[in-house]
C-alpha cells in the first residue's frame, strides 16, 4: 500500500523483532512500522530497544491486537501511533503522515478505550 505513494520509500523489511532492531540501527529510517506479534522479539520489546539505539525514532504500530493493556504499553514506548490491521485501508496513510509530522495517531475505537493521551488526526 505504501509503495504506491511516490513520496514514500521503503528502505528495509524485517521478518522478526531482532532483525527490526538491527536494521533500524543500520538504516536509520524516518519511520518504523512494527507489529506487536513479531517472532523472536515482540514489537513492544523491539520498540524499547530501538528507542535506546536511535535518537527520537518515529514508530507506528500496526496490529490487530485490541487489548487495552497492550495498546497502552505500546504507546508508552517511543511509538507515535497505533493502527488496527482491520483499519489499514482507511487509516494507514493518514497515520503515517501524522506520526511523521510528530502527531499522535490511534485508530478509531481504540482511543476511547485507552487512558493514554492520544487522538485521531
């Protein structure tokens, strides 16, 4: 979906959380998309490690996990947003643009269940 937008370039992909941390340190991307359920190292732990090795990374979680505790924990990392996979067609590009502009983004339906200060853009 993101490949269709000429102003966005995908510089790397990872198959697990450890590889995501490693590639982030090497490639220093402007934006990192993470799923919660990554093998070897889950997305939340990967985000925590990325936050330690990259100054001010821009992380956007894309997951189907709707659990309030998981969403809140993900947003307590240095992540700037959380998009439900079921809302990707509607939300992903908007979320990407928002987090790159240093705004918070949370898919509809999650923000009302989260006590973390977030908003839709």
